[in-house]
């Protein structure tokens, strides 16, 4: 029998670095975790899979995962005839 105790998981330095980077991205985009009226990621041209609850945003200033109900200042409607 070993007395070894598995340590509790805790965030590492890289997690704090990524957290700060993503926070800056979100602040620059005025990213909100809720829709702005009718505008939300789900009906934005940059939301890659508009049937998914979480999807990749391919806006060149973001390129992160976002939620269908989120919104940011770079929202653009889906052009006639489909995405982009
Ligand atoms: S550009 Fe903004 S509104 Fe559009 S999918 Fe990305 S985060 Fe959402």
C-alpha cells in the first residue's frame, strides 16, 4: 500500500496566460454571454456551425469558441444565399 495521495488539480501558469489572452479578446470584441436583441452568434455570418450550441467564431479578430446565444460588436448577418 502506498501513502501517495493524488494532488488536487489546479490551474497552471499556461491556464492563467490563456485566460488573460482570452479576456483581452473578449474585452476588445465587447463579447457578451447573451444576445443583443435579435443579434446573436447563432445568426451571425462568422458562427461556423449555426445549428450547434457552441461553435467556432471565424471572425479574424476572435477565432475562438463561442455560444449560440452570445453576441459581440462584430456581429454581421448571414448574407442572402448562405454563410459568407
Ligand atoms: S463575430 Fe461576434 S457575434 Fe459573430 S459569431 Fe463571432 S462572437 Fe458571435
